[in-house]
């Protein structure tokens, strides 16, 4: 390792990373744990269209404060 690199690395989940990015532009949000919100239990995409991916990975949710948006779900398709 280089002398300028820290010895420890802080592991952050995707919701925590996005929450940090939103706080930089002045948007308050809170990262939620995976599978703790009812929104995550449903289907992500409809199966009626051929472009809809079959495999989708849930990365977690953000609760946005002081906004018309309640929750933002982070998913990965592919």
C-alpha cells in the first residue's frame, strides 16, 4: 500500500452510498436495510414485454425526507 492510502476501509452498502451522494446536494435521506420494507417484496418488472429482464437483484431502499417521494428502491437488472 502507498503511504497516502488509509489502512482501514469503511464498507458501505449501495443505499448508504446513494444517501451520501444525495446529502452532498442537500437532499436528506435515510438508508434502509435490505428486505425491511414492504416495497421490496413485489415484482420489479412485468413479464408481458420481451425487454423485461428476468433476473433482478434488490440492493436496498432509501427513505427520502421532506419530499413528495417516500421511498426509492435500488435494483440491479441483468
